[in-house]
C-alpha cells in the first residue's frame, strides 16, 4: 500500500517554515499532497487558490512525489478523497499543539486518519504567514522568509 500524507493550509504566503515541514515529512511518504485551502470568503484579500498553488508547484516542480491540489471543507474528508492515511501538521508552540491535539483526535475518531505533528525548527518558530503579511504591509522585505527553489 502506498503511504500518502497530506499537508494542508491556506499558505498565504507559503513560508520557509512550511517548506521545512514538507522537506522533513517527504521521507515518510511515497506521496505527499499539499492541499491549498480554496478561496476563502473570510479573507477576501487573499490571493486566489490557483495563485498560491502555482507558487508551491513551481517550488517543487522537480519532486515527483509532491502533488499540489485545492481543497474545501474538512482536512479529513480531503485526506479520504485522496486516499491519504495521514495528515501532517507543523507545531510552533504550546498553543499550536493544543489546537492540533483536538483536531487530531476528531480526525482519528471520525475519519480514521492519523495526524503526524512535526515540531518547527527553533530558528523558524517565529515565522508565520500572518506575521509576514503584516511585515509586508508595513514595507518590510519578507523575501528571506519565503523559500527558494533548490538549484
């Protein structure tokens, strides 16, 4: 049986922290699907799902085991539809852990999907999409926190 994991998020923007989780999770799976939250009515200024997916597709264009797809609804339903057995999540803090813990419990109980938590590398603990959006709003160059394609 092929081991498939999903890594989901809005990825607005996709950060070096997200990239770290993808690269560290990839050896665990035969296939890793990055699920990008579809257009969200609660965040009308968000770039379209297609724009966010294209950034990620370009980043991993040379990695055959990674697929990038839009998703709507619950992560466990997306996982089931894709034949994935695992949801991969990154954890930066205790509050992240507590939030992910109850989500993992429901994913397992209701969907039979296990969650794998990967702790953020210490030097990336303060990197978040929200922080980058705020810094960018005030004119700060956030490019050091955005992943670049490996040569």
